[in-house]
């Protein structure tokens, strides 16, 4: 049986006090990676790709299934206490995902387990929920907790998610090449993510006209329309006809699955086109054109569709 260590007690107590005061806004726990393998359980120096945002005596990192407390930062080398938060030290591969935040950002609920049932994203201080006992990662997606034990070990289970699946066909024959109706519209499609993964951005399938006249930006929402991630609000010029154009998010985002998400595109013009789903071909997903938008202004939420509407839902790659 595990005991509640002083460090864990202090972290949980601190978080309860913050919950009581409602003094903090929601924080998405950021990540970096290991720049080299950690081959022993005794070393107290951990190499990371970036130490930006990691401060000594105030940060905990979590790698695979091990928590570590950061005692010092020298360049991109962290001096740590291994097996922190009631866990044990293990070895880690180069490139392993490193979560970092104050200790009270981890395991804020359901000690020893993962949260389940309904949830309200706006009421949760830190996301995702990282179970420091099991390594399972959960998120409040679509009003329910998703992930948990099923997330463990599935972080690299897909390279991209193509929605809907196109198969081995010429992109020029897919859907309908359509311009965004106006700079005040946003076009959205449902994305069903099969497993949990750290994602970089969204690729949209350009249409027959994509010569850089217009700029596009992309947005990822959860299943109930809560904003999760977006590309740069200035947008990027369209490039490449009948091909995937990738738009990186401003920050990587850890999606949990299986779960439903929505991907949306805004455009500052009506010349360049994207390929849209049409009735009778690939109309099994929900789609929607959202009006009243301003290009470069990202709505914190939108009302998600419940039906398919033809020629308003783009084809997507989540990568």
C-alpha cells in the first residue's frame, strides 16, 4: 500500500486551497522531451530539449511513470530528486515526453486512480490530469473524462488521423473544391481520434485554387466546442493545390482518445479553396459553417453540429 508522503500531501493541500479561492485560471500542463536517454535510476541530472519555463525548487517533471522534483537548472540540464511524489525511479528513452509544472498541477483529483464521469472543462485548474501512480493521462473532452488507464502506452499509436479516410485516390477527385464563403465564416468537421498522442497541428486539404492569395488558420475544439489549440492568428498563405497544407499549433497539444474533436478553418479571403465533404460520398461526419466570425479572432467556444451539411466541412489531417 502506498502512503501519502509529505510532498504529496502538501501538493494536494495547496491545490485544494486554490480550488477554494478560485484564484487561478486554467493551465494546460506544458511539455518538452528528453534530449538523451536516462540509462540509470541513480543519476540526478536529467537532460531536456528545452528548459524554458522550468524553475528550480518550484517545478516537478513527469516522464513515463516517474515524477522528479527539480532542484537546479543549468542550461538544459536539470538537477532532480528521483522517484518523487511517492513513485520510484526508472530508466527513460531519448525523446521521451516530459511534462512540467508546479507539483500541485499533478494528481489533483482521485489520488491513486483516474477521474471518470462528467466534467466541466472551465472549472478545472490544470489539464490534462496526470496520474502519477500509473502514468495514465486523462482530459475533460466533450463534457466527460476521457483517457485514464487506456491512455497508458498508446501515445505513439498513430502518425496522423485523416478525416474522413480517403484511401488511394487522387486528391483532385476528393470532395468539392470550395472557397470559404466569407472572411466572417469558419468551416468545421468532426474528427474522431482513436488514441492519445501529443499532436503538432492540423493539415487541411487544399482545393484546385491555392496560390497564396488568401491566408488560412486552423483551430481544434473538443467534442462540445471548447477551444483547445490553434495555429498563428495571423494565418499562413495558402500553398499547393490539391494537397495537404499543414498548420502547426502555437503550442503542441496532447489529445486523449478515443474521443470526438472538431477541426475548423478560417480564411481572410474568398479566392483560394479547400476540399469539402459532399452529400452522397463522405457524409457520415458532422459538419458546420459558423458565421459571425472575425479572421484572426479565435472564439473560446462554438455550438457544435449535430448533423451533416454538404460543402462546409473540410478534409483534415491531425498530426
